[in-house]
C-alpha cells in the first residue's frame, strides 16, 4: 500500500491532519481580509520550533486559497540563503508573483505585454545590476524600491482592475535574516507603504518562535505588523488524527488501536516530525508483516528498529554538527546538570542548530526527549 508518512517533507494536502483552530483562523480571518472592499490584509506570522509543522500549514493555506470565495491567488517562496542578498530574494519573489498572475486567468494581450518586462533571469527593470562589488546598503535600497514598485504596478495595472488579490507566503523567512539582518524591517516597510495604495497582498511568513526576539532593535514595529499564529506539539487527540487520517486517506488495510496511539503520543510528545517518522516505519513494518492492526505490541516489537533508524538518520548527524565544547553542553543538559558560566555563550549557537529550545528566561532544554535519551545512551 501507499505509505502516507514522510517526515522529511511537509505533509501533502490530502494527508494533512489537525491544526483545525489555525485553519479556521486562516479561513475566517486572513483570507477574508484580502477582499478589495475590506480594511486590508491581516499579515500573519506562523511561529514555532523546528519540525512542528509550519511549512505543512502554509502549504495547506495554498489549497485553502483555491477553495476561498475571495478571488485570490497564492505565491509560495521557500526562503534560502542561496538568494545571496535581499535583492536576489526580491527578484525571485517578483518573478513568482508574475507567474502566479499569469496562471490566474486568460489575460488579454495588453496585460501579457505589461508582465513581459518582469520575465528576467539576471536584470531587474529599472535597475542596472552590475557584477562588481557594491555597497550592501545600496543593494537593500534598490531591492526595496524594486519590490515596492513592481508589486504596486502589478496591483494597479492588473490585479485591482480584475478584482483579484494575492497571498504571498514566505516559508523560513529567518533565512532572509541570515543574508540581510534588516530583511524583516525591509519587508515591513515595503508592505506597510503598499497598504497606502489599497493593495491586497496578504503576507504570511514562517519562522522560529524566537524570530522577532532575534531582531531586538526592530522587534516592536515588525512584531506589531503581524498577527501571530504560534504552533505547538499535538495533544493526544490531535496525535490520533495525525496517525489515523492519513491512513484512512491512503486506504490502509489495517487500523491503529487506541493503545498504539497512546504509545506514539507518549514516545513523541505529539511532535509532528517524530509522529511522522515513527508512523512511517510502523506502517512499513505492518505492511511487510501483513498484520491486520497496529497495536501496542507491534509498536514495542518495532521500537528497537525505529530507534536505530532515528539514530542513524537524524541524531548521529545532529551530534556531529556540534563542536566538542557544544557536545559537552548537550551531554550536561541530557544528564540534568547545570551549564557552567563559560558554557553559556554556546547556548545561542546550539539554538541556531535547532538542538536546544529556550523554555524561559535563562532556561534551556534539549529540543526533544528522544534526543536526550540518545545522548544519555552515549
């Protein structure tokens, strides 16, 4: 049978389960705000730790756009340091907006001529892109000007006359901060100014829980610009949905017992990545053995193999990504020991590597109990 679980990619729309509250908010709040007759978009920040399902949720948003009564398109950009600069990102976003506009309808020849100048690979309309090294501030200013003027022109010449709007989804926007520390501030300035022209570009970004805290000097204006949609782990009922609904959609010839659902929840704490990882291996083993049900006995029998798979596929790589000094901190936290004063400087680095989470001011813990158990076993 088809295995509907893959922890390494966001969930496909047909296998997407849970997040009912968040989907309801996007459906009844964000999408209606894109109506040209309304007061303006509810720009939204989907925030949460690594692997918690942010990308899956915003990909589901793309499907919701197609189901919405508001005539809306959706542009999805996976942010990456590979853009090289904010200008590189701006060019990619504008190209994606152009392509989405073309896909929305059969436009007239005049509209297609209007869009043609944005079919660029290297150059940017109105900006001479030179190959020599340039001042970073100048690049950022050029990028902001290009992004603002392009989106405004698309709106005034094409989208507004057609009564259409766009949701702009920027996944992992924190990676833009790595190439330009002012990236969030630039985005806020561009889209706030565009609002004066009554544009209807709804901005949705995803990032870690600490996204706005990492830009302290600009945190307040940027934070206030976005509605916050925080994501956490599944509860027990959500875990049951995440386990059973994809199997139902895939037409699985077996069921999952209540005690097996509880076993999965107890081992994963409802963390979506680990739920998907464990279920992928359980489904593979159950299919191979032709068993009629996944019960707690199945889970216990398969656990040594799954735990070994987690070690080789994930935990060993994470362990080796840490320096010797960082490994000492990880082991101390796994054993429940305190972090010495000279080790505290390493905590921020370990958070950036997604190996630690901050639970309160000055308090940190390993990102998941399964990783802690792996470390203790060393």
